[in-house]
């Protein structure tokens, strides 16, 4: 009986973990559909974040991703942020190999975005300056 209960409990934990992963994957797919596919799309959406309102997961993801591209590395990106009380923390990966990069922190109040030893962004409108003018021929 104990073994059966242990197996059921372990199965339930595994299913819960898979459900969390699938939920995160669904949210990421939705976020990417809302944002677009280019760096310019990310910068535009980040510049429109209203920092007078509490920063939710979507806004934190956009701000962390724009911050990563503008201030850390053009290759790689921020992962879906985790809620850590007053802040969102997004792990990042860099380069083609996906090496673990620095954490990007987004404050829930005010949206200040930063990473240890790097620039602190308090106004997301700054991301407008990173938008590139591309002419299609």
C-alpha cells in the first residue's frame, strides 16, 4: 500500500511539473505571437510598457528581453521570468551554445530593469533608440 501511494504521489508530482512546463510553453507562444519576431518588434513593445501599472509576467518578459538585447548580448535572450516577490527574475542564455548568461531583474513597481554591474533602465521608452531603420528593396 505504501509503495502504491508513493508511486501515485511521484506520478502526480511529475504530471504537475509537466503541466507547469506546458503552461509556460503556451504562455511563451502567446507572448511571441503578441510581440512579433524581430528585435524591432521587441523594442517597440517594450517602449510601450506602462510602468505606472504593476508589471506582470508579460511586461517583465518583454522588458527583460529588450534589456538583454540592448545591454547584454545580441545573441541569446531572456527566459520567461520567475516571480520573486517585489521583482521578476529572468535567467538568460548567451550565444549559439546557449551558455548561461546574467540574470535580468525587473521591478514590479516602476519596471526598472537591470543586471548586476550593468546599466539600470528606468524608462522603457529608451528602447525606441534601438529600433533600426531597415529599408526593403
